């Protein structure tokens, strides 16, 4: 165990704080009937606690040395299925059914910060294509800046396109901050525990793909007004009318709109277009 060192290439920062560990476990609200997916178990600090609390655990580790260590460390645990590979490169649905037997209903993990966005998209899907079989609960230890963005509300500095896209797919809750000293080696920033409760299915947008693109365009240049960022989709004066209809300032920026207002704006714009027009736009 002492010979295994964290590898920068995999963004490895191993949790060593029991207090943070207990907050993660409490947030996951585990029971003996749960089947759990863990991404990047590392040296198995979280893994060990999960195995004692759940029916089964599927753990995916990219590092071959750590995979071998975990095989030895937990050789007597019949409720663990360990897979060596890159989570982002694995066929998730096939993996969850074939490896876990019963697909996991929860995700609990300390994930690499440098691939947080892709991991979230793989777990949740996108506005245009949500995960058709969403997890019941997802608890992740992530960079605090990212956690703040996930849970942010309109008119805050952290609120952006990521906030809208993830909040459309799941209820987001910031559980606690975890200081850099809680890890080995300590990262350069603080971390936080975030809890996501995916919606099944997400509701509101009559044309989710259109909403997805609208949000991306709206936040493309954060400081510009929407009437400038969305001018390729809607004429400026018409957008001003629609914003007033939603009780918004015609000079509103993307960060001024709540999730429900984004959905309402998308639905209003979509209603003015024919299916042929939407097809030409790629929606």
C-alpha cells in the first residue's frame, strides 16, 4: 500500500478525513437494499464503508496498480464487483447490467476534478437526451467551485449554463465544504459534497433539444444581453416582447433567467416555429 502513490495524470487526491467520509455516507442515505456505483475508488477508503452498508457495489478504477491493490484488499468481499477501465470510455448501460447484475440505483464517489463535466453528462445525460434510466441519487465529492455552480441560483456569480443544464435534469444540493487538507495529496482548491436527485423524467420543455441549444447560445458570451446572443434564433424586438411577457427586462442577460424562465422562453419560441423550421435548425 505504501508503494502506491497518487498519479497526477489520473487527478488522484485520496480522501483521508473521517469527518468528510461520514458526511458523504450520510448524504447518500444508504440501506442494505441499495446497489451502488463508485467511480475511482482509489485506495478504497470510501469503498470499505460502502461495502459494509449496501447490498452490492460496482467500483470502476482506471489505475491498474490500484485495481490490483483493491482486488487483494477486498478479496473476501462477495458484494464487490471491481472493474478496471476508464469510466468515460465504458459502455455504461451494458456495464451496469452485466457487471452489477442488478443495476445500481445510487452513485457515491470522489471523482477526478479534471473530468467532472464529462462524468456528470455520462451519469445524467443532457437536456436533449437525458439518461433514460436515471439513478435514484448521486453523491459526489467535487471541486467546490463546480459544486457552487451546480447549486447556484440566478443573479449569482456562480450561475451559468452548467447550472441550468444540470438543474433541468436533477435537484441539486450542496451538502458541505471539504478543505484541501482532507486529501492526500492536498489539491490546490477546496472541495464540496454535492447531492443530485435526478428527475424521472425531466419535465417542462416541449422541445428539449431546442432548450439545450438556446441555453448554450445564451451563455456563450456571458456579459452580452440575450437579444444579442440569441439574434440568430429570434429577432431582437420579438425577443424583447417575449422577455416582457415573462416579466423580465428586455435587456436581460442569460444569468438573469431562472430555470423555469429558460423553459418558458424556449417553449414560447418553439411554439412560433414549424417542425420544418426546427428541423432546419438541427433540433
